[in-house]
């Protein structure tokens, strides 16, 4: 690459000429055959499952090439297609940057406008494993119950038009129907999203649609399809222009599909498969009988801390997770919340010390090179708080323990959506399926913490009625909302950290 020439674009021809600092696939990509599909080729997939598969292909060559499918924006087929499926995965820890080219994705199909391209791939006999990262709301389930939301517009559409589905459950049900009537080969559908018992929920939503077909599809699924649960972990925020520039500046080539992640990664998969399975356990993933304890650990500790820092962080004026946790008060708050209230709800995981896991998780969040925006984590908070905050709260109430700290980020989530309402000055743009409903409540009710909390707790798709009517929970959430909607939310967090809980609850709430 001459210094004067415009930097070349990443592609197969460039591989042999890359700087030695950039690690590249050690296997023959030309010989890769499609073996699995992945739905939702975002930053997380490219930083996580695709990297594990790349490791596997290097160690133990097999035919597990990945075909990516995007059924929601962005369109990626052209971007990755131009690069022959190759992209750079940067690992960043403070000042350190490590670069590697990942080669496991053979091609990506865009299926945003019609399900046909997705169905062609998913129904193919070559595909024996389908992984997916389609975000929490992609499952079209009711967060508080896990059941398919039959009122969801995409589900209403898919039940009426099963051959032209739009939703993930609808597309999967149709793909299974096509598999059944063509080659009949078994397949594993592996959810990699942060929803509780993700395999169970995926199985529920697909089976609910299938059973409505009334043609024996549900029985075929029961015999031929596995829905293992999995816990996935690596912090990989949305890629920014600065990340693309970093590759160009440090390594001298252009790549439009760069992803950036932290060094830590983990993948725990329930060993419940149909058909052949990539041996990801050879390259660091764990195959276990029960994912639940790992899932609790990760969603309640790491994700719970992220959601807490995200909502409180925005309310207190911090842009990224690392900025929020650099604030001594927020750091103290989140550590106390996790150690005093979350930790007693965790199940033992052999070989894992929960206190050490908490410390390690908090340390990961201080990585200043990972520019994870609080608004990104706060996106779709209504789909996240059940598993990250409400489930541990429910366990604490069952144990008779305090929930004073865990209730604060629940109020933080409410305050975050309330302050986006016109009556509260539209402080920021939000993206959440419940944003419109909460904005309307905020406009109607105004600055009355009790009225607001009562109205939001009545949304039973998020708060199951037994929790919503619990007096201890309500009292704590109202006190939290009152404090966080005040001029000085950090002062409230200080109180939450220092004042005895009873004293805090006895303080009168602000008037409307
Ligand atoms: C984050 C997660 O945006 C979010 O909801 O909390 O994407 C988180 O970074 C990953 O689960 C980490 O494994």
C-alpha cells in the first residue's frame, strides 16, 4: 500500500497484504460451505458468535460457514458483500487496540422488504443451526409473561398471512413449515438475546404460531427442532465513524463493517440440540445442562449494572457507561445495589464466585475505550427491566430482604421515559415500544410521582400485578421517582446510598 494512494478497501485480495499487526483467518475461506444461519447481523453478532465460529474454523476445519440474514435495518448485504464477507473486529481496552479479520460469514442476505430471501436460507437443507440476535423486542412476547403477544401488529399480520411473514416468530414458523415439506431435516434454533430463558421463550412464540396453522407443524417441530437457551456476553456498542477512522489510521485500509468489543467474552449454551452442532465448546464456549444460574448472574449483575448506570447516567448528565461509573457516587450506588440486594438472589454457579463476578463486571464497565452510550443501553428499557431488575426484586421480596436500592433504577427507567415527554421538556429522544404510552401518561399526570408511578406500574405487560401491587415495591418506586425527577437526581442517589431506608421512605414526596 503506497502512502500516497487512497487506502484500499478490505476484501479477500487485501488479506495477504495486511499489516502483520492485523490477525487474519488461518483457514481456506474459499472452501467454506454454508452450515448455519444467523438472523440479526449487528455489532454484537460480529463481535461474538461470528468470532467463536472463526476460532472454530481455525482449529477444526468444518463446513460451518455462516449466512447472515438481516430482516431489520441496516441493509448489510452490499457493505459486507463488497468486502467478501470480511470485516475487522477491534478489541479495545483503554489504550490498547487489537485487530483481527473475521472470516466466518460467507454472505449476508437483506430480507427487510420481503421474507423470501430469509426463508430461502432458513429452509435450506445445508442449514442445521440458526443463531439469532434480534433484540429483546424481536420475539414479540409479553415481557412480564413470556407469552406471544397476539395483539402485536406483526403477529396479527403473520397469523393472517403465514406465507409472507414479517416477525421473527412468523418467519421461523414458516421456515420450519418449508423444511418439513421439502427435506424434513432437523434444526437447532439458538437464541442469543438477553431475555430470560431465551430458548423457552423462542420455543413458545414459534410453537404458538405453528399450532395455529393446524396442519401438524407443531408436532413436527416437537420432534425435529431444538430451542436451547444460551447466555451470551461481550460488550460491543454500536460502531461509530471514529471506529472506522481508527482502522484506517492505525492499519491503513478501509472497512465499512468494523466492530469494536471489550476483551471479555463468554457463551454458555444449553446442550439440547437437533442435528449437528458446531463444536464451539472447543473454542471457549460452555455446553451445560442448565443455563439459568449463568443467565441470572449475567443479566442481573452485568446487564443490571449497565441498565442502572444508563438511566441514572442520562438523568445525571453522563454520556457513556464509563463516564457514569467514573462518578464516585454512581459507582458506590451500583456496587452496593449488586452486593447487598442482587447477590443474595443469585444461584450458585460451580467455579464462579459471585462477589468476584460482580467486581469483574464493574471493572469491565470502567473501560474508557468502549464508548457505550447510555442512550443505547436505555433503548427498549421496557423489554430489559424484567430480567435485569424486576426478577431480582421479586426474589428479594420473597426472601424478605430490602429492595430499596434495586427499586431506584426501576424509577430511573420511568424517569428516563417521563422526561422525554413534551410536558417535561422533551429532554431527549427515546426509543422504546412503551415510550408513547408513558409520554401520554406523563403529559396527562404531570409532576406527581405517586400518580405517575401508579399509572406506569399498572402496565401489566411489564409489571405483573402481584409485583405492581406490592406495597414495599410501590413505596420504594414512588420515593425513587420523586427523587429522580427532582432538580438534583445525584442528590437523591446520595441519599439512597447513605440514608437509612426507613428515614428515606418517611420523607414527604414532592407535591405535584
Ligand atoms: C446492553 C447489552 O444494550 C444493552 O442492552 O446492556 O447489549 C450488553 O452490552 C451485552 O449484553 C453484554 O454482553
